[in-house]
């Protein structure tokens, strides 16, 4: 499943907006790239990484979680909940499992957005970065 197919699946619910960004490797998602998602209006960010020991670029799926953690720390320092960032690792259950996890993450982001909105925003925007299939 590529980013377009995933985007179609996730955007069946009209209440939320998803922006899917396919990368050759999750390790390409550097700190500034992850922070830019929030700067441009995302309420949450799901970073999908390759299964353990299956990264084509050797260490991309090791770097990505560290960068996500750095993003969480910066968000918390800025007064936002750090759990607006999640890392989802591919596994033997496939994309169906990822869709379920992103759906659960979306619900968590909705709760956070409703709790912190106070007139700010009523919608939810989630960005997901997917490793390119191949």
C-alpha cells in the first residue's frame, strides 16, 4: 500500500484531514521536518517506520524514533502535549494494523484538540509519513 492508497483509506472520515507524505526512508524525517508539520497546522504526527531489522537504509528506523522523541520534548517545552507525535512500526500484521493504530491515534488527538482548543480550532489535522513501498 502506498501513500495514496493509505490517504484514501484514512480520508473516508470527512471530519478529519490527513496529509500523507511518502519518504524513501523514515530516517529522512529530520527534526525540522517533523516540527514543520506542527508549524503548518498539524495537530498530530504519526511516523510509520519499517519493521525491526528490515530497513533498506540500515538505520533509518532507528533514527526516526529518536527524532520523534526530540520533537516530543520540543512540543512539551512549547506547552503542547508531547503525545501529539507517535511512531508506528510496521509488523507482520501489515497496513491493516497501521490503519487501526492511526485511527486510535486520531481519537487521542481529537481529545487533545478538544481539551486545548478553547476556541482555537475545532478540526483535527494529522500528518503521517510512510516509508515508500518497494
